[in-house]
C-alpha cells in the first residue's frame, strides 16, 4: 500500500486491493476446474456487482445470495442464475417478488420444512419458469437444515406442491477453528450428510443432482466423489479470522479499512478513527481483538466504540505519529461491507475506481 494511496483518501475508507481480489478469485476457479466441481460464490460477502462479474467471468456457475432483496439487486445487474441459500418462509409480498425474479433468472431457493415448501408451491404457481428447490441439510453446524433422513419428507412435499427438487445443500460452519483437523472433519461431515440425503431422495425417485456445500475454511478440504458444488464467500477478500485460523496468508487479504491515528494518549496505546460503524463489531473467538493491523502485527485492537478503535502495542514498540494512516483488516468482512455505501478499488497503489455496495441493506 503506497503513501499516495492512503494520503488521498478521507478516512475511514473501505479499500479493495484489486490485484489480490482477482488472484483469490482465480485461485478458487482454478481449483474448481481441476477438481471438477462447480463454484457458486456467496455474494453476501461483497454485495458488489463489479466483484460478481469478476467471479462469473472466471467461471462461476451463478451466485449464491442470502435474501430475496440480494437476488433482486444482482438480477437487475445482469446475473442470470441465482440461489437463495436460505430456508425461505414466503408471505404474499415475497411471493410476488419471487415470481418477478423467476421471469428473468434461473432461480433456486432453500427449504428445510414441509410447511415451507407447501407455501412455496402455492406462492410460485404460474411462475414464468420452474423455481427449483434445494433441501437444506444439517451436517453438524446445528443452525438450520434437517438431518439427512428427513430430506425425503421435504422433497416429496415439494414435488407434491409442483416444485422441482434440484438437490440438497448445507453449510459446514463448524469447520472454523485453529485446528486444521476441524476443517477436515467438517468437510467429511458435509460429504456424508449430503450423500446420505441425496441417496434417500433418489430412493424415492427424486433425482437431486446438485449436492452443494462449502465454506471458505472447508473449500480446500473438498475431495471428488460426492459434493459437486461449493459456495464459499469470504475467499474473495479473506479477513482477520481466515488469517488467524490459517486458511489464508497475509498476502491474500484483499479488503481493509484505511484509518487515521487521531490520538496517542499514553505509551503503547493509540486510537484510530475507525469504529464499529465501519468495521462491524464481530469479535471472532480466533482473533486477538477487533481486527488485524498489517503494519503492526503484534498490536491488538482492544476495543471499538462507534468511531474509535483503541490499539495497544507490544512493550517497547513506539506508537505511530498523529495523522499516520494505516490499514485495519476486519475480523469478518461481510459486516463492514454491509455498512459501507462504496468500496474504493485500488491497484498498484493507486485508486482506480469506486464500487457501489449495490446490495447493501438488502436484508429482506
């Protein structure tokens, strides 16, 4: 990061290193091509059309989103294949929105209950093209999703409601952790759960060709044979959590906030003009503090206020001067992205563009 870059920006500012971003996207796409699986990146990590286009140009089959609102934004931006990976509960308003989406895109939606697919069937009757259903499976994270043997009841209810069951999906969120074996176990749990669910569906005549899994921590533990689609999101940027658990290196960090030192109130302590309203307040159990400072790897962001980041330094290390600019890598990139209207795109130490966070706040 050049002095020119940081000095010309009003702080705090969210910055994307385009070279690192494109390298991260290319690496995942190359892994998919060589491994024989499909990548469907989760766009909630960036909410940005410019980044989505880079992922699709690199070979992504489509995008994953979390909400109907995100799907609408990316559909308007020209994305033609979208998966809302969430167990939707459809009211009349969402039904109308889904019907409009189906007019312009190939659309998949998630479900994890008989009642939800019955509502989907009623809501989507008369859709311009079939809306596909993916049954959500719990592979060990214990958030949403059903155990594999319960996929049959949901799949059969979907078929009875006039819906097409395209496959099963899961989120191996229990793969986070310092121990690489945790990622290995989560990837195998994902494989087993999706395979069992798909076998159960096929036994009653539901083909379920798509077995969709993956997260940034477990994507590197994928192996051929069962899972044929991965939906990582954070990989495009990476963050302090991915660095801490060892799924990326410091050279793979593509998103950071530029901040200014506004106070040096005591030896070994300084304050930056970036707080929870820019970085988010996620406190990762694997990261010391509220972010990572590449210029001071031993420093700890000990607290965040709305507009302050208080940083402590190792003993004997002098604080930076007042007015100095530095990068802060957030613990979890998804939150600061959703807090920002724009991201500054930088390349070779220069600002090259300003990208809109087009799906910011599209939470419904």
